[in-house]
C-alpha cells in the first residue's frame, strides 16, 4: 500500500484492489472516503490549500462524531468500509445510526449523493430478504 499524509488527513492507494481511499480527522471525529486517482494525485500539491475539502469530494464511507454539540454518533454509509479501507483505524462513537436513518440522510443531503446508488441496492436487498423471511415464516 502507498500512503500520502498531511495535517488531519491520510490517503492510501492499494495496488492489490486498485482502490484509492482516505481518512480525515482522527480520534473522536473521523471520516473515511473512497476517492479517485485524480484526488489522490493532487491532494498533496502545494497549491491545494485545503486537502480535506478535496478528499471530501470522494464517496463518504464512514463517519464518527463526538463534537460536544450533542451525543456522540457514528454513521456507516457503506457497510463494506472495513474491506475498502482495511488500513484505517476506526473507533465508533456513541450509537450507530440505523440503516433507515442513514438511507434517509443519503437521499436528502446533496453531499451524500454519490452514496445513493449503493444505499438503494443494499436497501432493496434488505427488503427482499425480509420478504423472503416473511414468506418462509408463513409456510411453517
């Protein structure tokens, strides 16, 4: 794995998977992203004043928040975040948002638009599994 890092951020290129990923923050406020090669290539350019803003253009995978503005919480936007970012060390804060709340947030917030397709597929799979379970339960 190849890494780049700066103040408050770290990016990784995994040649085995071909994925570019990143983390921002750390400790009690932590975010993971899947980023593009272009973001990875330019995140440490001298003219990039806010690398974390560039990283945040990637697909948001995970966030944990404990900022004293309310109770701590964690939002898992992609349940495969550990497979996508095996190098990242995450610490869950407070309650993990339920899938239904995360799905709603992804649909509402423009900043999460690039998670919609992935969330919709997983929601459809969950709903189909519930239907199958219900059907098999009715026959017993």
